[in-house]
C-alpha cells in the first residue's frame, strides 16, 4: 500500500513538473517582450523544475543522492529568479520598453527603438559609428 502511494506521488510530481515546464516553454516562445518572458521563465520554470526534482528525490529514497537532489532544488530556487531579475534589469537599463496591450510593435521594432535612444547606438565598447554617406560607415574610437 505504501509503495503504491509513493509511486503515485512520484508520477504526480513528475507529471506536474513536466506540465509547468511545458507552460514555461510555451510562454517563452509566445509572450511579446523580454519582461514577460523573464517572468514566465522564473516562475513556471522554477516550479516545474522544483516539482520534477521533488519527484526524483522521492523516487531515490533516503541517501546521499537524494541530498544532492535537494541541494540542486535549492540551487534552482535561488538562481532562476535571480537570473530573470538580472535579465529584466539589463533590459530596463538598455531602455527597452515593456510591451503594452495597445502596442502592435514586434520585438525587433522595440529593440531598434531602444537602440536609437542610446547615445552610442547600443555599443558598449565606447566605439561610435558615423556615416558620411548612406552605406558608408567610419568607426571612431
């Protein structure tokens, strides 16, 4: 009886984890801007990985491998939201505007609009490009 409950719990946790990972993947592919993509990656993906790792830990039973799995779970819970925050903060510092419901611009158009507002054209090395004539670029350092 206990083994049946344990097996059912393992299957339930792994299936729930796979579901949330699929939802996260769909969100990253379908959502309109970097901010909402980072949100789904940090929320649903962390939950999916957490549930799957919990199912793996339950399947392994008590042992050193289970301890390593739980430490991996803690690591995922700490790093996924931190990475999403860093990505969103970098996008904000680059001047990328969040998508709004009445905005029909694509990712590329939002990115180009953000690059146009940055004084050096979005280049981080300090180099600027100037064009004397169309199609001709001169690099200054």
